C-alpha cells in the first residue's frame, strides 16, 4: 500500500511511519514541524520506501500519484502545545481534517483519523466506552483541543455516510515512549525530565486523579490493526491499567533513582479526574490489547530522556562557559 501520514515527524506519527515501512508499505510523511521534529524521522531518509513533504495540512493538500491510505495525525497534542497554539489546534482539527478527507476522497483511499480520549472531557462515565458522548467544556482553555477532535470525528463520519468514504477513527489514550519532546508538558515526560534534573516533580492537586498509560508500541499496533480492519466506528486504544498521578510520580522516582521531592500545585482548569478506556471493542474487533506494563514501558523510555536531558544541559553549560564571547544576555 502507498500511505500518507500527516504529523509524521511527531511522537506517534514517526513510530507509525516505522511500523508501516516494516510491514512493507510505501510511506509519504507530511509535517510542518510546528511541534514535530526532523530528528524523529531522520533515520528514515535514505529508505527507498519513505518520502517526505513539508506542508501545513490546513492548506490545500496535494500528493502526486495514487494513495491507498491517509492517516491524519497532524495536531498539537499536549496541553502546553494547544494552550500556546489554540488557533492552530482548531484549524488543524477542522481545516486539516477537511483537506485530508478531500484528498482521501479524490484518491479513493482509506482514511484514519487520530482522535483522542479528550473527546470524553472530564468524564462522568468510568471507564469510558465508545458510546459515551463526553463531558466537555467548549469554552474552557482545553476546549480548543477537545472540540477540534470532536468536530474532526463528526466530519469524518459525514464523509463516511455522505460520500461513502472508507473511514476509521481511533481514540488515543495517554501514550508515552521515546521521541516525546522533553518539554511537551505531558505528565510522563514532565516527571522523567524533572527527576533526571533533580527538580521537584510537579503534581497537580493531591495527585489522586487517575490516568491510563499506553506504551507507544502497543498504541501503534492498535492503530495499525484498526487501519487494516473493516471496523468503521470509533475505537478506544489505550491501556486499561489505571494509576493515580502520584503513583506514576513514585514509579518515576524509583526507576530514575532520583532524590527529587514531590511538589503539589493547583489543579489546572477542567483537568479530568479520571481517565481509563474500556477496550472491549478493540479486543473483540481487532484482537488487540496492550502487552507492555507501565514499569516495563518506563524502563524503555527513561534512557531516551536521560540522553536528551544530558545533551541539552551539556549544550547549555557550554554556551555559558567562560571565554565564550558569542553569548549575550
């Protein structure tokens, strides 16, 4: 198959490129590098099955030649990003989804939308099933991401019903692993970076809010299985093992060997109190469930961040070293 993946230089998008290439498909990556990094796909250049287009998907999207699939993963995806880029987040969820759906329609290609558990908002149903409509504040600070994805789902289903487009929708729960940005503001990367630097771990509120953490290889496997399946309704892909944020902080401190303290800070507005997927549909329709435990996933993730943090800190120290006349303050 010949596949277009938008957001290809992002955390999940880059791992998805790896998976499709490993399965023998041809991959065209697309990204504008607002939150993605060329480093995430640098290893793919020189691979005959991979090509790349730098482009903003909120503008008209053109890809020469046939396409068998379009996977729309372009979007800021962490609170830090979508609070700093609210308009871009809304545009990529609306205009970007419209443009990529139009491309899939033109090419008669299968379309997969990367949606999110954020469509459930601060849920009043627990665990969350795909039938739950959510509890979202549309005018709150997180609404730019939540509503962008809810709109994207609605538009995807409209193309499916009105145009007969072959579509898939995945609702991604908290995912972590190598290639996350150290400063992306997500709780796993925050805690690991703070622990490695000896800084206090920022726990919001009492830390009793819960999350379910899925390692990237499990998430990518679920995405791939959904894309290759015949199932057209939304599917939760996430790890149903539920932990409090405080439990995560303690696991990170233990695995990094850090002596960092835990510092409690005020809860952000509309922060979900619980988050856990019901994965019955993924199990029955895709034969999927996660294989990597949180402890195992952290063991595979921490070395990546250790390398990133030490490299960045070393560069910072060298910039301000005595005798470096290029530094200005």
